[in-house]
């Protein structure tokens, strides 16, 4: 159940895409399934300008998981493109889990040299590890990391990379592992089918994670979490599936292909 709940949270990190049109809008929806049971969904709308990106997204649990482990999350992001890389300007996240509400608003100033966060409530250091400046310094948010990882995949044809991430509540080192290309068959009526890149994802928490969590003690393999990325258009790289291995089966997140909306805002 913890990994299913993690998928509901992590899906917000995957509702993203990258485009390089001068002004465009991308909307996506993902569904999370444990076996044949829908347990969560996430959706987001990205707006890309010439040097600016904004995103608004939300995720929620469904069905039995919603009854016993209800989660609601939302996110707002603003980033900018500088010298070919995305850099965050502001991130606001909110989450409601077990009737507890958490929120954090973070601002990156002066090319990431100053990072300021307002949290409500403050971290409970009896439950979670403290955040350390050495892990916050020069970090970027996980959504901007995903944009840069997808951009790297588009340009270099591989998804290897190491990033320091910070979302206002947690810090971690996120690693992407290139697992090569594969043809992904559609296993649901609305799922994607076609050529994809397989990217393994491992994460090492460095602050803000629960003290009693068993996650940090698990040996991670590079294919425990696999993200499949496809080029829906020549410059539109989007995660189309994510698979998480668990002790009670596989949790799968799929892009709902009919939900994809990509349009130019200023002309064609």
C-alpha cells in the first residue's frame, strides 16, 4: 500500500512534457493501476513561452486506496530557460494525506544562489529527518529536473543523469539510468503503443523523509522504477508509462493518450 500511495504522489512528478515551440500549451492525464484496479490519477497543463514555462497539476487517489489512504495533491511551477537549460523560479506544492495538510512555497533567486521556502506546518523533526543547507544549495525542483532530463534525452538520445532535487519539503539525489530503446505494446485501450526509451530511476533521500520509513533501507535496482518516454512529435518528448515493482505486484502509471492536447497559442 505504501508503494501505491507513493505512485499517487510521484505521478505528479510525471505529468510533464517538453516542447520548444515559441508559445504552446500541453495538457496530459495519467492513470495509476495496481493490477487491473485504478488507484489514482494525475493531470497537468504546461504552458511554454519563448523563455518561460508554467505548470499547474493535481493528483488524487481512487477507489479502495482513497478510502483507506486518501491523498490529494496539487502543484504550481514557474521556470525559465537559460542557455538551453531549465531553471526554477518558483514552486508551490500542497498535499492532504491522512487528514494532514502540508504546503510549501519555494522561490529561487539570483540564478539559484538564493533559495527561500515558506512551509505550513514546519517540518516535524520527530517524524522526519531535518533538511540541510548542503543538500538545498544548488538544487532544483523535481519538475524542472524532469524537463531537463527529457530535453537531454531529445538532444543526446539517452537518459543518464544525476540531479539534486528539492521541493520545499524534501531533498534527494535523483539518478536516471539509460536502459535502451524498446517497442511498447498497448495493454489498455487508451494506452500508448510505439517506440520508447526506457529510463530507470533511483532516488536517494537526503532530508525531509520519514525517520521510520523502510524505503531508505531497501536496495534499489535500476529497473525497480522504469519510465518509458516517447516522442509524440519531433520535439515533444513525454513519459507514456511508469512501472514500479512492489512486493505485492506491479504498480503501473499510463498516459491516457486521448487526453493529450498540444496546441500553439500564437499561430500555427
